[in-house]
């Protein structure tokens, strides 16, 4: 392997070895974040919500069970790079079709291994997610000064419409794959995960539409419900989606996840803000306020909703027990609810999958009831 180095915007340097593809122009850059999952690295890397970011895995041994076609969450990875402590030299699993390193090479994603990810994670935890750049060094590689300059030039994810990079360009349908009553669901693709679409397809036929689709075009499909998907970046930069959601409120049942939760909030006039280092992992405790039960959840977001900005418009339904930030709400006076975390998991625990059934019940009742989350 080639020697490589990672340089953060604050000047911190980490030495390692290049994995995956050769970086374009010799350097890969993006906003460096960390994820705490113990497994599910393929689903994490192919989650479109990581557009613009370099993923640091806190679990030290990555790639040991390989990759397979079924576990892709999108058609390709949208992340800017991958950082690991140790990349497995061999993979072994009956489902494996290739190695993680081969997958990274196939899609042109660069990575760096041999990094002290514990030190890096502690740094990001204390100072917040920050831009960084990495690439091969030494003969024919980048210099430390070039990496430092590349890190300084990175914009992060603030003030950028990353949804435009990941959304589908054309509408498409996912056929009904369940039993019983069949709904018609319109799903906004802000960076939707395949696992979410599989869950929705268990409820009905899913019409996936681009992020900029108007409310009128959505209503023309005569949906029983509208789903607002996860996605990357700053919700304040996706104003066109918030406007469409505002026009749909009260006309059709709505369910939002992650970025969809934030965009629903902004459609109501709420405020969003960036978290210091985000929530990325499969082990975050969330309290369901109606029951007091604690759900262990899968999360992947950098921005958060300020519930005080929605006072009198929503009821808070879920609370993060790590930092007490908002994790869910239902809209007062309209059949709409949303959560900040990922009930579909992929990867992660299945504690919160009941929310899809609640969406089904909301659609069954139409506009006559509120979401009883």
C-alpha cells in the first residue's frame, strides 16, 4: 500500500496508507465526521446522506465480511472518502460477493487506513466536524502543504444544496411488495435509502419523485400519503422542498425521516441549526415521550430542529437522551409526523420500525385524524 496522510483544517496530521481508488488529482477532500456502528459499513458508505463528507469508522476492524449487491443503499456511494483503523486483508461471509476495497475502487472512492481513529474521533468530538483532505504522499504524491491547502479550501456542508447532487433526475415507481390494503405513496427523494423504499413498498406502490417536484404534481398522482426522505446537507438550502411541503400540509398524510423531518419543520416556519459533530451511528438512545420507552436508534444527521421555534405548531414526540435534542414531532391540526432518526435502520436496531405501521394507519384514516405518535 502507498503511504498517505490526512490533514484537517485545524492543521492536525494523521499518517496512514491509501485504500480504495486513487484520489482524483491526487487529493480527496470533504467534511470529516465519525460513525459509531459496529457493522453495516457497506450501508453506511452507500447512504446518500454522506454526500460531501469523509466517513471515519470508530470500530477498528472494517471490511471483514465483504460486500454484496443487496446491501447497497443507493446506486453508488456519494461520500468523499473513508477512514478506518484497519482494513481487513481477507473477507469471509456466505453473502459476500466482493471485498470492500474492491467496491471502493469500482466507484472511485478513496480511503485511508492505519489511522489512529480513536485520536481522530476524540478530536472531532471536542472541536466538531471539520473539513479535511487526504491523499498519497512521498514519491509522486501530495505534499503536506498541498493537503493543508486542500483542507482549507473545503467548504464543509453549511450553506450548500447537496440534495441536488443525490436526488433522482426522473420519477420512478417501486411496486407493491406487501399484502392486504395497497396504498399509493409519493416519496420525495432527497437522498432516499433503498431500505426505506423496501419498507414503504410493503405498504403500497411507491412513486419516487425528484426533490424539486411541485406540490401540484404530487397531488396529481392522487397519493394516500407523502413520504419525505432522508438526505444530505443543510436543510436551509432546500427551500424549494420546504415550499412544496407547506403546500401539501393538510391535504394529504405526511411522514418524514431525517432531512424530511427538518424540511417539514422549516415548512412550518421552524428553525434548524448545525450540531457540533452530528449524530452518526446505530446506538443512539431516544425516548418516546408518550410512553416513556427508550428506543435504540440508527442516526445520520448533522443538522437539528429547534422545537422552540415551532411552539404551538407541533407536539414533540421523541427526545435524544445523549444531548436532549429533538428527535420527533407531530403537527398540530394536520395529519403529519416526522422523526430525526432512521426507523428503517439499515444498519442498526429495529426498535422503531413501528413508525411505518403508524404511517399506514394514518393513510388508512386519511385526513380525519392526527398522527398518534
